[in-house]
């Protein structure tokens, strides 16, 4: 681009400024047109389906009402006495009564559009009065056993609709209405068979985009379908239909693709009266023909606009670039900046580059000096040395100090490197200064050992509401620190001060407040309070000390755990207990235990090898729960050491060796391995060293290398394949350990064995 003339660049830029938004707008508007068209068509189709559903329900309701009205005429009472076909045909009067019933059923058929037939079955009679077969004996009439299954869905005294197939092969939807005592004393059932084609005619759309319709009952059985082969099938397992049946909405629509990639519109409407679902399927492509045509016309118009814009871009670029081209021509004739083969913009960039670099360097230097000066002023203020710059930073009369301490700082240091910790300090001090409300000035500095000091300054107008505002800000700092450091922090807050010289004392108060996390736990905000119980004696559970030594001699870890919990509960329940008192208790417990071991000629160096300074570890612990856990682990290691015998060592050793030999190919986590075997990790390392003379990791790698030496004799295996087979995830690690144990790389070992063979 630096060699492209400025005028050509302007042409391209102007073209992009004009053409790209136009193209995006065209695409967006086209997509919106299609989307809105789809929604409008879907809603229109849904309205049509809903109207068809209501029309069908009205027809069914009218037929049901006509049937109910027929029961109120008491026409069926005429044949109530005749329970057999023989009795019904015994006289002219009985036949006349039966024909009157048949005539009423025929009238019912004529009043209902699309009715195929109807029949009446009297209680336990052996005959049926039917409009299509006349008066027939039950054994020569089609089976009516289906009535019992149909009436299972009856609610109250109303009839039920039941889809079925007649013996003639025609599909109908039968309205089954048992006579009830409210209308007549006659017992029997009226069945009116409506043709399935009648529902087909109601739901069939005249549009060419329709792919079909389905009318389903509540369990997914097809009542009506454009494909007659699907009638009375259960299609509830179809994923699209099952999803629609599961919808809680009464009506809606959805777009889906079929197996052939055709996009289809599914519209559904559910009947609250019958529990049926009406479903129409349409082809989206056919419905959207006019919308796609409109989109093509918009794209054609856009192409014409872009072509006209290109011509305009050329003319505008020539006019706009003329002053810059003349300026560069003039500068080249008298300036010492030499940029050959580059365009006007590159020439101007080179001419002013030195100025920008010098300006940026100067600004960076000024910012660094200003930041260092502010930090130095805050550091001196918290040491009790107010400066004029500190007075500028904190012009208001009231001060607070807050100390942010990283919980379990030694663990945090063990997980991070110095560069990461420095970056974390920068991020946290930056965020601390920006999270306070307007009117409250705050500056933070790092004090060392995982502690940050925040000096908070506020005026008379903020004094009444400062407590809540500062608490909100400190809560935000605590949450932000947990996010940035991946570690919780505890914040101590001092009492207010009215002079800058008191800030040092307030920092000391905030540091003292942090020590309360020993009782309340990590991640809290602690406010300094005047301690009123310093004249009380220290708490020390001397009886617990003696009991713990007895439990230790007995190897009773459960009783030790209970005793430690009792000590913790006593400390928590004390009206006043200081941080120093708590440390004294646990220092004394560990000291007495070590003294007891030495008096009994037990080597504490062997037990606690690798633990480091026990008292320093206790001092670094933040909470009482962690102290209890540490002392319990301390006692557990002693009990394990005292209980150890040569036989037990051999038993554990055999389990360790077998475990490693069976799983040397896996990525073994030694801590989890120790738990599975039932011993501590440090004890497991000692056993392996005593048995093999090697460390745990060296013995594992020795097993892997010995197996690799066997595999290297196979000419069909590659070095990478052998490395993966014996548990190394990269060839570099495999080569390094192989050279360590064999003095040569695996390729050299393989070559030497091949020559020997």
C-alpha cells in the first residue's frame, strides 16, 4: 500500500465507504424483507388454520348438539321394552316404533353435513338400528367392541369423538353418546359416523404451497391426513410432531428442513375442547416467490448505485488528493527526508515520524515520573511522613486506611512466578483506585508480603454516607481481586482519622483487623474495633494437651480429631481471644508433641523431613480451620510413623511396586495413588526409596525405560509409537529419560541391538 499512489488509495477508500455499506444495507434489508415476509406469511397461514379449526369444531359441535337434542325427544323409549330382535319384529306396532327411531336417525344424518351413517344400540339388546344397514341383529352387524375403548375418554355426560375405520374400508370419526338419566330412562348408545373426508375438505388449502395437513388427537394418533395411508397411525415419535405436541402454546408455527433439504413451514392450532392438534405443512420456497423476486430487484438496483458511485469516487479522489500531492511535491524539493518509490502518505509519515516518537517518549516518561511520585508520596504518608504532594492527592480532611491481604499467601506464591505476581499487583492497584464513588479519593500501593494499602480520603459532605459507599467499593475490590488473582483476599479497615499524620496508625489498625480472619475465615471485610479484653488471661487448654499426648501414644486419630475440634470450639466461644493467643495455643501443642517424641527417643527428623519449619508454617496460616487441619496432619504422620513395622512396610511396598508395574503406562498422580493405597504421599516416597534406592519418579521412569528397551527390538515399531506405548506423551521426554538411564538415545540403542543381532 505504501507504493500505491495516494489518489488511487482514496479511490479505493471512497469506493469501500460507499459500496460496502450499500452492499451491507442491501443484504440486511433483503434479509429483513425475507424474515418479515416469512413471519407475515406464517401468521397469515396460522390464522387460516385457526379459522379452519374453528369451522371444523363448529360442525362437530352442531352435530353433537343435534344428537343430544335427539335424545331429549324420548324417541328411543319406544323400543326400550324390546331387548331381542325377535321381540322387535313380533308385531306391526313394534316394527313401526323401530322404523320411527330409524327415521329420526336419518333426519339426524341429513342435518349434519358429511355424515356417513349413524346407529343406535339399546343397552344389552341383540340388535342395532342403523341408517346404512337398517335394523340388524348384532351378530350380523359390524363389531361394536370398540365402543368400550372409545368411552374410556368420556368426561361427564357428554359424548366422545373416536376415529376409526369401517368394515367397508372408509375412515370416519364417530361421535359416541351414551344416553343418560337426565334426558331419558332408556339405556343405550347413539353413534354418528362423520366422514373423514369432511374434515379433509375443511382443512385443505387452495394454495399450491401446501404440502399436507394432519389432525392429531392428544396421544399423536392421526385423525385426518392428506395422505390416507397415514390415518389412525401414531406419529408421536416423529421428532418434529413430538416437539409440536409438547408445546405449551395453544397455537404457533415453526420452520424446519426435511430430509431432502426443502424448507417447510409447520403451523399448528390446538383445540382446548377436544384436545386435538391441527397441523398444516407448507413449502416456504413456494410461499416466498414474490419476496424473492423483490429481493432480486433490490440487488439489481444496488448494483446500479455502486457503478454510479465508482465514477463519483474517482472524481472526488482526484479533487481531494490534489492539495496533498502539491504539498509533497513542494517538501521533496527542499526537505532532507528521502523516501524513494513511496507514495505521498508514506513521505508525510516519514517526515513526521521522529516528531511522534519524541512526543510519545516524552509523554511516557512524564506519566511514569508522575505515577512514581504519587506512589512515593503515598508510601511516605503511610510511614508517617506527610508531603506537599500527598496534600495535593488528599485535599479532604478525613482519612481511612484499608489493607488488602492475599489469603494463604505462601500458596499463592507457590502457584505463580515473579512476573505474574508483578502483573497482578499492577492490575489490582489500578482497579483499587477506580472503584470508589465520586467525591472519595483513594490511592493504593503495594506494601509487600501480599499486602496492599489503600489510603481513602473524603470530605465533610461525604461523611454521612461514606460508610456504605466505602463498603460497596471494598466489596467490589474483594471480588475483583478474586477474579484477577484467582485467590481470595481479606480486607481490614481502620477507624477514621482527621489528620494526615494519623494515617500510619490507621494502617496499623487495618493490619490488626485482618487478623480476625483467623476466626471468621478468609475472604471477609473486617473493621477495626477497640479491643476491651486485653487484661484477661490467655486461653490455653492444658487438659487437652495431656489427652492429645495419650491419644498420640495410642495411635487414636479419631480422638485426636475430636480433641482438636473441642479446642477450636473453645477458642471460638471465648468472649475475647487474640490472634497471638491462638498462635500460642497451636505453637505450644506442636512444641509439646515434639518434646514428647524426643523424650521417647523418636527421631523427629525422619518423621518431618520435607515439612520445613513447622512454626513458620503455622504462622503463615490464615484461619482456625486450616490450623486444625495442619495439626491433625502433623499428628497423623506421627501416628503412621509410630505404627509402622517392617512387615507393614513390606506389605505397602509390594502394593506400591505392583501398582507401578501395572499402571506405568498411565499418567499417575502420586497423591491420588497414595490415597488409594491408604498411606501418606511422603511415607510412600520413603518406602520406595528404602526398597529400591531410587526416588518414586526415577523408579517409575526406570520401569518405562526397561519396557521400551524390549519394544525397541521390534523393527516394526517407531520411536514415537514406543514412547506413547510406555507412557510418554512426547518423544523429547522419552529421549531425555532414556539417555539418563542408558547413556544413549533410543535410536542409538536400537541401532546397536540391530548390529549385534
